C-alpha cells in the first residue's frame, strides 16, 4: 500500500568479489554517504542482518543479500525533511505536504540501482 509510509521492503544483492566471507546469522555494516540527521558525511555505520546463505543467492560465495525495510516516518517526533522538502524515492513515494523522517541508510539502500557502489 503506497499510502503507508513504511510499505516497501527491498531485496538487494551486493557483489563483494569473494572478499567478505560470512556465515548464516551474521550481520553486515553499511555506511550511507549521508548526511545523517546530525549532518555528518558519511553517515555512521548501520548493521543489517544478512538474508542470504553463506554461498550467496547465486551460490558463488561472491555475493551477500539483504532485505531492507525502508524507514519513513510522516509527521512524527523526528524529521529530516520539512514540509515541501520530501522528494519521490525510487518507488515514487513522496510526502511533500508533511514533515518527514527518512532513515538515512535504509533509504540509501532501497534507492540503489544495479551497478551502484
């Protein structure tokens, strides 16, 4: 339901070239370019549970997959976009008439395109 700010979950696969071995149950750190809510660039590391098996979704041991829920809070206690500042995300969802908080790292990951670093 695109009327709900938190409707989107994205499955994303990163190619690490075999340089990040892991086992089931581990998490991986992601650093978004920022700025974060304090204005820091890059943002601080965020941990995400790994969704793929140790050999990766493609069974080459060169990928790692995450399932990330986009964090969006509309008219809540925190905001990093004032009224009129929220722009459409990759899914086309925007709340320009509201104060919005968008999770810096979850939105970065959900807005990645194939081939992005």
